[in-house]
C-alpha cells in the first residue's frame, strides 16, 4: 500500500514539474567580445599610466630646474645691482666768478690831469670753502700849464688781498686773510697784514643763482706793519707804525632789479697797541647793466686815518666812474 502511495506521489510531482515553464538560460558571451573588452580595459590602464608618467616627468623637470638655479651662479644679480645702488650725486662744477673794473678821468685846460683806476674781485665757492681775491690800483698825475712847473702825482696806490673762508654752517664761517697795500701819496711805502676772524651771514636771499639781498658781518683781528716813507714833496724816511686792531666788517648787497645793484663794503679798525688810532675804509657802489656782461659802475671811496703820517690829512675820498665786466 505504501509502495502504491509512493508511486502515485512521485508521478504527481513529476507531472507538476513538467507543467511549470523552464527559466531562460542567458546566452554565454562569445570569445571575441570578451577579448575586445579586455583590450579596452588594458588600453584605459595604459592611458592612466601614461598620464601618471607625464605628471611625474613634469614634477621631475621642475625639481631639476630648481636644483639648477640653486647650484648655478646668480647671473642676474649684477644686472639688478646698479638699480639697488644709491644714486651718485651730481658734482657741480666750481669755477671763479667776479668783476673786472676800469676807469679813466682826463682833465684839460689850465691843468692837464689824467687818472686811471682798475680793480678786480673774484670768488670761488664750494660746499665747504669760499675763496676770494681782491685787487685794485690807481694812478693819476697833474701837469700844470706852465712848462716850468713840475708835474704832481695825485694818485699812486695799490692793494692785493687773498681770503679763504671755511664754512661751519649756513650762518657761520671762519676765515684767514692776507694782504698788502701801498699808497705813496699818503707816505705809505708798504703795508703787509694778516687777519683771522669769524664771518656771520645774516641774510642771503637767492632767486636761482641770483643774489637779491645779502648782509654779512666779519668779526676779526688784524695785525700788520705800516712801513712809511715820504715821497712828496721831498723824499724822507719816517718812522714805521705797528697796526694791531680788532675789526668790524660789513658787506651789504641789494639788487633793485636784476640789472641795478647797490653795494656797501665797510671796515672799522680801532688799534689796541701804541697810540690810539682808528682806520675806516668804505666803498659805496651802484652798478647798472648796459649789455650782457658789461655794466656801468659808479663808486664813492672813503679812507679815514685818525693818525696819518705827518703833513697828511686824515680823510681821502674818491669818486670813480668806470666800466665793469662780469665773468
């Protein structure tokens, strides 16, 4: 019985299995398609490897360049060095500048008189030094109408001065001066002297290179010896005189215009050795430009000596008219 039931059950299960639909089996890929897929995958991996190699090569090239720049000598440094250096200040050319003056006075009639004058003043300035040269002279003679009378010399003098100023600041300077003069009419055969002092520049108004207003004072001490000899009317040797005196000097310049300039040079020297004596020298001048460097100059000179040589008057004056040439 059990055998019959087992047989019936087996038959029923077999029928049910035969009645259910069979599941589709996917078709297997062909060999050629699988080979193509593997080739594509290999090509992609090769492309990624090539890109990685290129990136590595680029990084290696940059590293090599940096190493080369670090190891090689800096060739660009010399080119950049001039720009880094401090600018060299321009050196201003220093030259002499000044004025040459000449004058002539001629008289005719009952007496014939000719007087000539000449002067030179020059200055050379640098940042620290000022050098100055001054020279002047005059000669004049009068011839009476009567041929039996002896001509009379009315002017025979000369002066030469050299001065060097060392600037301490814009206001102060110290200076040394050496000079010599002669004046035969005043019985001065020779007067060598030296001077040292302090210069103070109170005003110096400039318009470019043009000085419109200047005021300077000198406080100094002068030492010299006045060698005296009487030339007129009768030659005679007379006693020499020592000069030791403090000095006050004033230099004033004012330009009314660029072509008209007024100036005053004054010095006062009261002696401190020997008999009391005061020397005063003053030159007042007005200069007007005519053309270019040529100017017309009119000056008034005063020389005062409170104790002149015997037979001489204390004060001499001179009015000079002449031409000035600037350089």
